[in-house]
C-alpha cells in the first residue's frame, strides 16, 4: 500500500467546479486506509495545490474521507454499489447525508437480516441535485423516514479527499467505479431554447394585448387609444431582455416541482 505526496491527478474536464483545497494530512490518510479495507497493492496519493476532486487524471479516481469515517469500507456494500452503478455517479458525488443513510440501512440489513435492496431504496428516496455535480438521496413527499437522527455538522468534509490509481485496485470495483464526474447523472433535463420560448410567449402576449385593447377601445376617443399604445411600446423594450430569464426560471421551478412529486418506477 503506497501513500505519498507526489504529483497527483490534476487533468480533466471541467464539470462541477469543485475547487476546494485539500487539507488531508499524511497521518489522517494513513488512519483512513487502515479502516477503508483497500487492497494492499493500492496506490494512493494526496492532492497537490490546485488539484481538484472532480478533475482526476485518466486512470485515477478521487475518494472523500467522509464515507470511511462513518463506517463504509471498500468496495462498499451491494446497496451502495447499486446506487453508484444505476445513477452513473462517482463516489465523490454523493453528499454526506446520503452516506449516512446508506450506512444506517447497511447496518440494519446486517444486524436484523432485513431484505432491503435498490428497488426498496428508490421507493422512498430519489436523487436530488445538491450543488454542482453533487447529489443527495432525498426522501420523497409523504413517505415515512427510514432513518432518524441523521442530522450532523459536516463542515469541511469536502476538503478531505485523496486519489487512488484504478489499476492498483486489482479490478475491484470495475463494474461500478466512475472516475469522472457527471454534472446531471441520469436526470439531465433539456429545456427548450430560452430565446425561442421568449419569442413564442411574447407573440402570444402581444396578440392578447391587441385583442383586449381593440375590445376596450371600441368606445374610447382616438387620443386615448394612441396614448395607451404609446405607453405600451415604450415599456416593451424594458421587459424584452428579461423575458428569457423569467421563462427559464419558471421552467426550472416547474420541472423541479414535478421531479419532487414524481413516483419513480424503480
């Protein structure tokens, strides 16, 4: 088992913008490796200045210390592996609360022999984006909590990470480990082009205004009609630049509400 502070992974594709500086020390890394149950041949390095957890060099993968501090061991439980495999996520993309939930469920299955698998997990939880490139297992509305008392202060957890050479794992985890981070997992939502939406909505608004104005101006003098039209066209350039932003924000909020209320098939 090798551990040093030599050159670590640093190249990759910018996705999550996770620029946290690593504060993990050699002593802390050695303590983590004792309980993480990595293979003895594993090659581990600490990040250097400028290295990021979401930008590993090809052939390397980043791990946070938090999952191993709460009791998880490599290559993780079948439940954790199924979550990472199904949602196509790297281990570093799961938030601390998700690791605590999965740890409690693993302990319950181990001690009490409960038949609990990925299908049962998705009956109560769904992956909710929590910041750039990160996801948290959030309880679905009107579903009973499977674990209580999991609130904790996780401040600074994203400053403790290290890199592992995938080849040194001896093929363990090849079926579920993903080195690069995805920004949306399997839940990327493609919204219509905001300028196109703005044009359509604006055209509908203009036709509605014209119909209403013609209806109201039937008994109005010509001077009053011209004054109202002049005010409308004077106000129009002020709201036009904000229309795409307003429409895009409304679409995002609508899709988020539908995501929270959706009943997942798995």
